[in-house]
């Protein structure tokens, strides 16, 4: 089984996982945002803003990951939209967003909350899950960007150029 077959199978799986965990993050952050907007029971405006940033980042990831999967299925063999460069641009920006999101939520929670001993945060378990899924997304995007970098370097060394497709 050649590398092309692995990429044709692995690309939708990787981006599908990014979409799946993005949906988890979207559900949590949207629910928290709606509760904060309705009840105004966030601890600080920083907590509210960080949850909203997680909402934005998850929406970004779901939309553009879905777009990348659709484009990959449609024209995986040489379209500029499915090239190594387009993947690097998308994944690079997404990696920056998830790094900022995960770090911001982690800093807000002090690394995580023990919900049995704290009474400061109203939605302790949900905020812990928000932090966990942000780090899972960060890991998935990190894995994807490393793989694309390795494939891009291999394509350049083969003489396929930097715009060559992933397959």
C-alpha cells in the first residue's frame, strides 16, 4: 500500500476528527456563551471573552476543515486549493488560533479546576471540558501540520515543487 493510499484515507480521518472535536468545543462554548449572555454569571469579563474566543476558533475549524475535506475529495490531484501550501496556510493559522485558545482557557482556569473543592466558577465541569477539547484540537492540528510539512519537504526534494498536491 503506497503513501498515496494512506493520504487518501488519512486526510478525511484527520480532518474529520478535527471537525468532530470542533463540534464538541462549539457545543460547549456556545452553551456557555448563551448562559453568560442570559444570566451574566461569568466570574469576569475575561472568562466570557475567552469562551467566546473558543466559540470563534471552533467555528473557524469546523468550517474550514469541512471545506478542505470537500476540496480534497473533489480535486486531490493538483488543485492549488488542495496543495501543500494551502494546507500549511490553513493549518498554520488554525494552529495559532488553537494555541491561543487552549493557553487562554488554561490560564483562566489555572491549569484546570477541581470541581469538588472550588466554588468560584459556576460551570466548573463545562470549563474543564472546554479546556480539554481545546488541547485535543491543538494536538490534532499539530499532528496534521507536522505531517503536511514532512510531505511538503519530501515533494520538494523529489522535484515536485512546493505547490504540488499532498498525494
